[in-house]
């Protein structure tokens, strides 16, 4: 019983430590998310402060240009300039976050193997539009069947029921249809003259709209998409979008630590109740065992008692037999 109580005590301490640690981590991530919101709000205010009554197209273009101007640092930020958390976040699976890009005025970390403007600038524009309540999603240009044209990230935003395309990292470039409106993916794909507009700005533009997706499947093992294709149609898979929480890593980590805190706290409370129950039953069980031992003697004690009784009976019978034998002898004489 004491052994079980010790194990429960150890588990209880582990659970309470986890609960305390995850609560601190959740509070820290909430603070970092608030910091990110401050940087975004400041950038949005600076971009739109001198403009009034903008259309959605003008709002998006103004934000995209400001993002490009603030973060287009081709040298990147030196890792030594980043604090420990910004360095970890910017070199992790999440890559450069919005707040770090705005804080240091760069789209990537110098020397990091992931170093390119499109992902960071697109993330910044997405977060800015979400802050303003504008529906937006990531657009990935992946390789076609010949292995060409992929490796670029753009943004689509919804306006009047149409998902319009903007390439933030390409100097906020937009393609325009024959009517002069910002084009969507289908118009860029179906009208070669519309797509060719990019060559006036970048004659060697290497990307194509042959395989546009809303989720970068190249970041997953090949078997993941192959397995999903047996369940979902190709059209359904193409409609899947990058989760918005991925573009907000601090909020994602906050939710994660909150769930871990709830789980560890629940575990700690259960262990505490079990320890109390065991502690209450321990004195009763000890009293019961003591009384049980007193009522039921061991077999060795029973054997000893029987032997003592037998010896006493034999001792009591011996004098009687001796007296009878003496009377017989006296009679003979």
C-alpha cells in the first residue's frame, strides 16, 4: 500500500509541474501574440492613415506595397540580432513570422536554408487582411507534370465574389483582365496575354500557373497525398487551404499550451482525489489487518496450544496410574 501511495505522489508531482509549466508557457505565448498584433496594427495604421474611402482593391494594394517596402531586405537579418524566441521561431518549421519580419525589417534570417521573400510577405499580407476582416487565402504555385513553374507563394483575396490574385513579393504585382480588373486564377490560366503581363516587369519570371494549389503539398511526404487521393477527389484536395493558424504560430502555440494545461490539470486533480481516498482507507485497513491477526492465530501457534493441552492431560493421568499400581503391589505382599 505504501508503495502505491509513493507512485501516486510522484505522478501527482509530475502532473502539477506540467500544469504549472504549461500555464506559464500559455501566458508567454499570449504575450507574444499580443506583441504580434501591435506590430501588425501599427503597420496597417501607417499604410492606410493618409488614405480614406479606399476600395478593397486599393486597400490590398496599399498594404502589399508597404509590406514589400518594409521587409524587402535582400541581406536578411543576422541571427545574432534576434532574441532567443525570435531566432527559434524564424528558423523553425513556421519560418519567419509576421511580427519578426516587421520588427527587424527583413523577410528572412541570413544563412538560414529557407530564405525567400514570397512566404514571409504573403503571410504578412494575409494576417493584415484578416485583421481588417477581408477574406484571404494563400496561393501556392507548384511544379507542373514536367517539374517546372513551382516554388512560389502568392495571395488571393475575395472581392465581390471573386478571388483576385496578388504577388506581394513581386513588387505587389497584379494581373489584370481585358476589362482592367484584377484577374483571378482562371483568367490568368486561360488567357496567355494576361499571364504574360509579368514579363514586362520580370522578363525571366520562372513561375507558372499550371498547378496552383492552396496547400503546399511538397511539405508533406508523398504517401500522405497519395493516401488522401484514395478517399477524396482531386477537386476536393485542390480546394483544401493552408490552415490560418499556421500563419499565426504564436496563437497556435497558445492554444496548444492551453490544451496541455487543461489535460495536465485534470490529471493532477484526479491523482489528488485518489491520494486522498487511499490515505483515508489506509488506517482502516491497518486496523482490520491487526484485528484479523489477533482473531486468527497462525498454524504454528495452534499446534503449540494442542501440544500443551496434550502434555497437561498426560501429566494428570500419570499419578493416577502410579497409585493404582502401588495398591496392587501392596495387596500381593
